[in-house]
C-alpha cells in the first residue's frame, strides 16, 4: 500500500460503479478516475442539471442517475433503475447544516448521510450480488471520533440540536453500518474510508455562522494540513479497486493524524469498533427506513 496512487488502480473495463454525490468534489473526482480506467460510472446526483454538467467533464462511459438521499422515494426509484452493479461508493454527504428534516421526517444529517445510504445499499444488494467481487464503499470522516450514537433519540427530537454532534453521529453510523454489512453479507465486501482534511464544496451546506468559524480557523491551517481533492479521493478509490483492500476495514490518509497523505489502514475509535452498537444500528435503520435487507 506504500504511497498508493491512481496509477495503481487496476483496469476497470467491464465494471459498473455507482458513485453518490458525483457532481462535485470527491464524488466527481472518483467518477472521473474510474471512467478513465474503463469503468462505466453511474453518477448519482440530486440535481440532474448539475449532474449532466459534471458528466461532461468525465472522459469515458458515464450516465447521470437522479438520486436524492434525503427522500426514500427517490432512493427507491433510483435503485430500481440499476440492474447490475460491481461497486457502490456511498460518497455523498452534508455537513454542519442547520436543523431540518428530510422528506421522511428524519434529522437531515443522520437521514442523508446514514439512512439514505443504508437504504440505497440494501435496495441495491440484488444488483450487487449478481457480480463476483462486488464491493460497497462507505465514506466516513475524521469527525466520527466525536460521534455518539443516541439510539433513543437519533433524530434529535428531544436533545438540543448540535451541528457537530449530528454530523459526527452520522459519520460514526457510516463506519458501524459498513462493518455490520461486511459481517452479514457473504456476497458483498463492505469497506469504509475517509478523505482526511480535503478542500471540497462540502462547506457550502454549512450553517452560515459555523461556516464562518470554519473558514476563519481553517484558512490559517489549511495550507499546513489540507490536501487536494485528487489526494482526498485516494482512500475511497483504494477501497473500491485495490485487490489488497479488506472487508470491514477502514482506510484513510497516512499522514499526521490522518489529515493528508496516501491510503493506509485508518484508526477507528472504540465506538466505531463496537459490534453490539453496529447490530443495534442495523436494527434501528431497518425500523426507520421500513426496508428489510435480504441478509441474515
């Protein structure tokens, strides 16, 4: 894995990959790279207009799929259009947004970052099971280390809402879900990854006050610790394509505190390694989404 780069990606000809949030940032870069390696890329985007504009920057085979992770009806509709799939990359996300609810009544960050992706993954299992060596890559964050799963109030209906707390909970949920999926599925390899500190458009969705704080602090240190989108996409590309990537594992940058660098095995908190919590989250997600996956 030493200094793994895009050049190490094996030929992807004949493979179909769905990337959520593929109209910008890490998702777009991931789509661009995999298409140049021969994959057919399905670009899951909330806005078809923005998705088509992004698709025109992709050199290779790509198509846009309308997908709003904050609306389970949209998730179902999108999944029905995918017949077979080799890799699903759960990349999309929102961060530090003001309190709000998805179309189905879930808190927006938990509903979009975790529940939407979990539902999509479960609904796409029949398509994934058709392909040998199928993988699901779920993108988490360094912020998972601040996460706490409140199973009695996951949607912040009784607690005082916290921008960071909600985002961190959703990113912890991403790892727990990825690990539990790998444990339960004999046919699909599930892996988690994170991009370190990468300059993307994710801050566009932040609450204005929080964004201002992040920009003031981040502007002073970003030149020391942040990295390009090209580097930030490497861990999820590694997880999606490398023969050495292992199910149930978590990959991120190898530099200082996992902020930047080349892909390596990343550190998970004790909360992210909690098998009982992973199982409990799985059952809660089934209840909230109304989806029962065809798995043990």
